[in-house]
């Protein structure tokens, strides 16, 4: 993303958390991650990938679940980013066989 020293548009940071395995334990195909990375790079002009299997924990009732995840991050000043990512989220839920995909949105300021 190109930032000038002149008047800056507010910047948003989006983190997309994706599981490495389907709910039945099978690994998600590498092509799905490669395709997503290319799509994000094309759409936003840059993407950061946190590849190590990060561990996520969450509780439902008295049961604690553990996921191995990767995270993709994009920074953008684009006004249409949120709408794009909401549509992407619906598509990713189907592609990854998940009831939910976590995408976090933050306001950030570049120095």
C-alpha cells in the first residue's frame, strides 16, 4: 500500500483466521491458501501471511476446542474493503467447511 505524507485516508487492518484442518481432521488443501493469498495480493496490493501453525482455543459450553490456524493480514484505505471481505467470509466458510470464519477489523495509523 502506498502512503503519502500528505493528507492520509484512514487505514484499516484486517486479519483473516483460517483453519489448517477441516472439522473431520483432514488437512485443508494447500491450493486453497495459495489462491486466497493471490486474491488478497491482487485486491489489496499487499498481504502478510503468518504461516506457522498458530493455536487457537475456544469454548462451547464445557468443551474446549483447539484449532491450528494461519492468519492473513491486509492493510487498506479502500472504502470497499469491508464489503469485499464480508463476501469473502461467506465464500471461505463454504470452501473451508466452517460454520464461522473470524475476520478482525482494526483502525490503524501508519507512522
